[in-house]
C-alpha cells in the first residue's frame, strides 16, 4: 500500500505567507512605539485615625499604583502646619511596615495600616520627642522617590482620640 501526502492548495500557502509577512511588518512597526512610562503611585486616603487597645495611634491609609508596584513610604506625625515632623521611634512598640507595601490589585486603592506608639513619642531631628495630649497633630505620608505626599486632617490625642494620659515608654 502506498500512502501519498495530501497537497496543500496554493491559495492556502500564499494566504499563510501573506499573513505571516503582515504580522512581521506590524510587529516591527509597533516595536518602537510601544513604550509605557511608569506612572507614580499615589496616597489616596489617610484615615480613620484612632487609638488601638494599647493606646497607640492606628493610622489607616490607602495607596494606588497603576502598575501594582510595591511602594516604600515615609510616615510622619507633625504638629499642625507641618511643624516639627517626626518619624516612628524605633524604641517604641510600633506595628506595621513602611517598606515594600503591595499595591495589587493595580489601579485600585489598597488599604494599609501602621500603629504609631504614643508612649515613646517620635523622632524629630533624631531626638525622641514626646507627644502632648492637646497639641494638634497631622499624619503626613510620602511615597519615597517621588514628591507624592498627603497630609491628614488635624487631630489631638486627648479631645479627638480620647487619650487621657500619655503612657510611659517601655
């Protein structure tokens, strides 16, 4: 028994070659024009700001990045009018990360939180600076390597958050 291979009609071969050539031309033409710049991430919300069960400041905030890239932030608590801003004191019982924060799913507000210990204050110019019950403060968050900053509305630890005394630093 002799087997013969079916012949491919010329129209099919010509059509396949034409399609392949067209795809090659389109790919080459688009290669130089498809360049998407990486858009900067944004802080889309700060708040609510409240006290947790250990009288630490619980700060909730949201980040949005169109590519879903992880973000590093700087979180500060400032006296109102952006005066004497301070970062978390490393000696304190802070909870949360400020590094490699996920923003997936991309193009959506992704909620994060950080707990700032009131007992040990904040570092202002590398010096531990205690909190005061009646001083108006704001939370300021900046995405590192960008100019994107958002500041919360002012709050006090006493009247607004309900703290009656500043705890001792452990």
